[in-house]
C-alpha cells in the first residue's frame, strides 16, 4: 500500500527459530526467537540503509530488541534509540478502519451507508464523483474508484492542508476504475477520517487517543496534523535523492497530507500493542475484522504460513514507506507475537522496492528454523 507517497511492505513469517526462548503464556507453546540485535546489524549491511531498529514481543512482553546503523547519514548522530519513535505510514489505515468499524458496531453508521449521506458536502460541491453510489465498505476496501490526492496540488511542504483540500485535489484527476473495483487510493482514508470526525464531534487525533492510544498504553504514539509537526525525540533520519542525485534529508514530511491515511508516529512497543489487541479481537468482533482482513473483491489472498511454512501462521503484515523510510509490523494470526521494525534509508525509488524482500529475509533469520 502507498500513503501520500508511502508504499506498503507486506510481510508474513512463521515463528520458529533460534534461541533464546521467548516468554509464553501458561497454556501456549513456547516460541523461539533469534537474535534481534544481530538481525538489525545484518539488515543494515544489505546496503543503503542508514539505520534500523526492531523488537519482538511475545504475549505482550519484549523478548528481543536491536538497533544498528546511525541516526544520520554517514555514521553521524550516534545510534538510534531502540525505543525511538518513527512514522508507521500506511499502518495508520488499520487504526482508521478500526475506528470506523467500532462506529458500525455501535450503530452509528452502516457499512452500506452512502458517502453522499454521511458527507453531503462532497456531493453538493462535486468533490467526489458518484458519491451517491460509494459506500463505507467501498472506502474501507479501497473499491470506491476515487483517485488518489497525492501530486503537485498537495506537495507544498509548509501549507496546512485541510482534509477537504486533499479530497478536492483528488477530484481534479480522472477516475481510474469503476465503483466496486479495487484501486489503491489514500483519498478513501481521508474521507473515512472525515466521517469519524463528523460522527464523533472530535478530531481524528483525539479519537485515536481515546479509542486506542490511552486504553492500550500507547503512551509514545500520536497523530500529527500540522505541516510543522514531526517526530518527537531522537530518531532516525531517512534520505532521498534530489534532481542531481545527491542524498537530502527527507525527515520533514507534511503531516497535514497524511492524517488517517498514514500519519501516525509510534514505537515498536506501541504499534505491537495495537496489533496484538486487534488480532485478539479486543477492538472489534471477528465479523467486522473480516471487512478489512479478508481480500477485497478481485484481490487474491496472501500466501498462508509465511516464508518458513508450517505453524503457527502469521497474518499478512502491513507496512508503510516513503522516500527515506520503511516501517513494518508482523503479527501472528492469534496475536501472540509481533515483530516491529523501522528502517531509515538512503536510496532511490527503484531500490526502495527491494526493502520488503530485505525485511522478509530478516524475518526468516529470526523466526525460521535453520537446516
């Protein structure tokens, strides 16, 4: 998935691996996890990676962590704290979707409600084509056919864009597919954020805090919404090439263009807490989880079992990426195990496409049995 230029990393893995043994619940089989510090060091060695942090959690307890590389390019700035905050990118969408589905569970809206009913202004002002046909389900499953807002009209690094500005930018583009056909567009999740705000009377940032961050102990997680808001505290900086090919610090991203599509800043501990609660059915019931965990119409299901094969199986992982960073969280289907990783980069767009494979190889080194 991509969010405001963010492309997702889809990873799956099987948890069986090397020592030391992980903490297990009283009734569950113990799980072995490899050396996370070594895994991060090996990941950085694959090239054009500035720094990497990662951690593994089993039954809510950290069983391994690591930090390799540096905060800044060329070994400068010291090591990235293993507890540092980082952008989770498109993983934010799972939070937006979960908040919407909680509203569905509470009877505040229906999956079949039309966009024109929930946000009449987008129909009245012709900001969304065919708003009277598009449902909440279409938005959640990326089958609305609404174009993506990402582009020149939303590229000012210092402007504070309103959600409606992003929707208006998308309207200038041609519809890529018909309603009901899958097409990745971040505009869907900007609109879902607007629906959440309208139905609750609170900002999306406040709703995330009320529904997820505070109850789940995600004390270092927040949703920035202004162009000037960045990552709090020491953290890794990513880099991207300018027109001349020179690597430039890409740490500043306009948060007002991300919002519910990809704006959350978190830590390995906090994003793991969210994924654990989600997979264990503590946020929404299984019947509603299927709306976002099952493949959208026309999409193939992810491979089962992960790179190692066998059991326990891991759900297809989610991630987010932009020039300068990639982040991913892998969670077992039963929610017992999470592997969260953040990687800061110094590579062009073409090479960024290889990062998902590198993360998958890292997962294998941690969780797959050796021959």
